[in-house]
C-alpha cells in the first residue's frame, strides 16, 4: 500500500474510532478550525470543536457502537488527498435486534505538522435498518424517496468525487494496486448513480451474469439495464472487500474476487468474515484504466476459504 494511502486510511480509522467511542477530544484533532462538515444526518458545521461535538453526541444518543469502513479509495499527492469510503454501523442496543445504518464518506484532507486532517468532510447516510428512534436526532431519508422540500444531496458524484474532479491516482504506475482498488470505483459509480463514471468501468465488449437482471452483453445493454434497475433502488450500497487479485505479466489483464458484505450479517457465529455473495471479475487495462470485460455475480453465503 502506498505510504500516503496508508496514512490517510489511518486518519479514517481514527475518525471511525472517535465516532464509535464518542471521543470528542480525539475527533477534534482530526479537524482544523476551518474544516467544514456536510452531513445528510447532522447538517452542516464548521471548525474542529463544532464538528467533533456533533459526532460525539451520537454516542450520547446511543445511535452507534461499532463502525466498519470498506470500499476505500485515496487519490491526490503528498499535500492534499481525496478519500472515498463506505461505512456501516450497528446501534449500541441489541434488544430485540441491532439497528444498522450505511454511510458514504467523501473527504478532502490536507497534510500539516499534525498529520493528515479533514479540510472538508461530506457524509451521506442513505439508509437505516431497524428502529428509526435509535438514530434520533438524525435527519433520515424518507422511505418514499425524494419529495418536494427535501434538502439537496450531500454528495453529487459528478461534481464532488475524485474521479469527476480529475484528482490524480497515487498508484498510477502500480497496475496490481489499481486492480485491487477497482471495486471501490465501480461500486461508487453504480451506488451514486454516476453513469458517466460507470461508463469507464466496462469494456465495450463486456459480458457476464448480472443477477437479478440476467446474462447481459455489451456496454450499451449492461449500463442501460443497470440504469433502469437502480431507478427503483436509490439507496443501494454495495459494501465489498477485495479477496483475491491476480494480474498477468504484461499487466494488461487481471482477475478480481470481491466478497459482498451484508452489514446486518458481516460475520459467521465463529467470528469469521462472512459474505452474502461474491464477484468474479475479469479486468482489462485500457489506456491505463482497468475496466470489466467479464462479470459474474454469484449470490450465496461464503467465507474466504470458500471463495
């Protein structure tokens, strides 16, 4: 892993720990006095103290205890980076059952003497599962979808994402790392409804099995069906973890195995990571960009040794 990526991921981990523990002091160190928060759940805030207070209050309100981050991408340089990540959290109460939420995080970070800090943090919480009262006083999306008077989205991928803004790749010369990170770009594109970005995720001759849409062939058919499919499921989040990657000697083709994480059941009774489905993806590198040429999505619970 690139050292910059490693350090930025460590900052994300520190944020997740601070939010999980309601540690206002630890959270405040991750922001500056000019930092800005845009959160669909919390609203807007500015400055380290105000932002840290909002997240630490979530634990006082008993909204979350355990946070897990997935689908990471870090782009930029040694002074400024843009981070994307998914998060899922489980409420602190388990009676009668834990309540779960999903979040999409997009952050601009700057490097200072204090290390990497969030300059701007955008957080969208598109869905919750369980007792809505456990997530009070968050602003939550309506079960009916968009309605007149709703606030503007916190994240607009075409304007905000690192890919849409042309932020450079930290691993431009590392084909293996790019392939390993590919799923973060693909899942972001489909989940954010960013079909311009999705276009760059497939080769023209893509073919494969896309349950429940069926067997599809060609980029036109694949993206057309995905666009129609997503229209009825605007809150989708494809949490995933790259389990295996192989790249050929010429670094022009790769095979990726990705486990689909189900936040409500991420582990087996013995604690082993559990996946509700898995992807077998054939990738082809074109003009320095990895794209899917073969797609096979297989539903069914697996552990790593099964894949």
